[in-house]
């Protein structure tokens, strides 16, 4: 079973309002690693081990992708002698446009990101220019000769029209970015390729909701369609407000059901459409077909006003991606938390101590809790597969990312069916002998 841990990564640093980024390399065993931007002659080697993460600074000029519809040799390659977890955070030091994402190894990359989840350009709703903090989608090729087709959902700042395919060819380590301004949103863009690619969605700095200060950098490395699921459990962010949840469909006639514990609402979505709402309670989302779910923290000026928060974007993974082992990093300069979702009877241990204070999720089969954590590396395990969402809050800034995942190409229901069939064959063979 593949996971977020790997020995080869090709990732990108989509442009942020503030400069620079840092990579955190986490390892269960002492491991040598190399971080390189081959196209910029940048390379750093180091060692990571339990409780001793490798931290590599990425200069703005070397790695940041600030262009639109331009091929650049700015792909970031991470290699390691043993499996590692990789997290990117920007800027280099806590600022006012902060964010982080969990990197996916090449083994998990796909060729079909049918619809990209991002967020709209929104600072223009407060009177700022509509072309300075765009919605953006970023692509990195893991292999040379990769043909990519992008069918955008919004008008590019370079003039490309929505719905009109854009075809590009990328070599290993080359990146390409699509940016939309003037309230445009890359959400709903289809991305397909002839070879595996990494895809990132978000914005350079967005208000959430539009017109409500203050903007922040949003970015996630998106999972391909083959990793989407039909059951998502969304714990509430502890920032004193109702926060945005967005659900995106890849197929027509997708029914989505939102259960907030007191009632259920339903909506039908077609391919590329999304539904969103604000929630300050735990939420169970089920769907008739696989969907992609994102959770967005709101800005400080959202009612009730709270200067100790700002927007961030985190993918909410379906239960099929839960894993019993998580290793994550909480950077300095924030009040750091982890939201935990676990099966109702599972036991969870965080940094050697049992997690308590769980509350049932809607539906009753899972539970959730929030734990405040210190700066540094953390290890979380469950007696059954669990999920975590790390985030941090500070004055006018925030970040968030999922803490891990495990993926089997087969849905758990398929695995059960195959096991049942194999068991029947064995029983039949024994009886016939």
C-alpha cells in the first residue's frame, strides 16, 4: 500500500505574496536526503532522523513560480535513502501570507486531475487590483516528454479562454502555471497528462470569504481522481468562526449529502461543479460518486472578528485514505493544533500520550478531537486507520495541511469482496477434496 512517505518527490513552490519557502524532511529512521532544483543548479544534502527533521530553505528566485502560462525549470526534486515525509511551508519565517502542504511522492502521482480544487481571486472585492493576487494552478512533470492538456475554468491573466484546451509538453522538473484574476477561480479546471504529474491548487493570496480581510496564501498538492472517495469527515477548525467547506465533483449526477448532526441536506453536482457552505460543527459528507473536499479557514475580519487567524486551505481526505501512522511538523511562531478523526473504538496516541476528549462525528461511526501541540516534529498512531489535520494560527496568518495518507488502488469494499470470493474458493476446494 502506497503512502505519503517516499524516496522520490517532484514538487513545486507556487507563487506566494511573501517570498521564500522551507521544506521539512521527516524520517522514522536516520536517512540521507537531497533537495535539488536541477534547472536552477540548486542542491542541498542533509540527514533526517526521528525528532531531528531536515530543514531546507528554498530561495524565492530559485523555486518560486510567479509566472503565467510559461514553462520554467523550477521543479523541486527530493530524494532520500529511506522513506520520508515532506512538507513545504511558505514564507521562510512566519509572516502575513502563510501556508503549508503535504507533498506526495512520485508513486502517488496521477494522469487525471479531472477537476482542480483551488480558490478564487478575491481581494478585488475589497477594491484592490484584480490581477495581483490570482487564483492559480501549478503543474510539475516527473518524466520527460509529458504531454499535458488543461481545460481551464476561468480566463487566464494571459488571455486564454475558459473551456478552450491548452496543450503543453513538459520534461522532468519543468513547471507550468495557470493564473486567473478578476474573481476568476481555477476550481473546475480539468488536467490530464500522458505521464504522471504533480498538480497544486490555491491562490497567491485570497480573502475567505471574498471581500473579507485579510488575504492569505492558499496551496495544496492535490490528489488525483483515482484517490477520491465517497465518505469525508470534516472536524471544525478551532479559530472561533464558521469555516468554508467546498465539495467538488468529477462526474455528472453526483449526489452529495451534508450531515451536520442535526439534519441532512443534499445537492446534485455535475462534473466540474462544486457546492460550498460555512460550518462551525463537525460534518459528515457522503456522496454517490467520488468527490474532492477542501476546508478553508476564514479571515480575521469574518464575524466575529478575530485577529489571531487568517485563511488557509486543507484537503479533507476520505476514509479510504486513513492510515494508522502519521508524522508531521508544527513550525515555530504559531499556536499549533491537530484535528484528529478516528473510528469510534480506535485508540489514538500522540507523542507517546493517549488522546482524550473525543466527540462523536455525525453518523456515529467516527469521533473527533483537537489537540494543541508544541513546535517541532510529532508522531501520531492509531489502533485503526485515522486522519489528522495540522494547522497553526497567529496574528493575521495561518497554515494547514493533512498529516498523512495511505492508498490502495482498490476501495476497501472491493478488498472485502475479493477476500470473500477467495475464501469461498478455498472452502469449495476443501469440500471437494
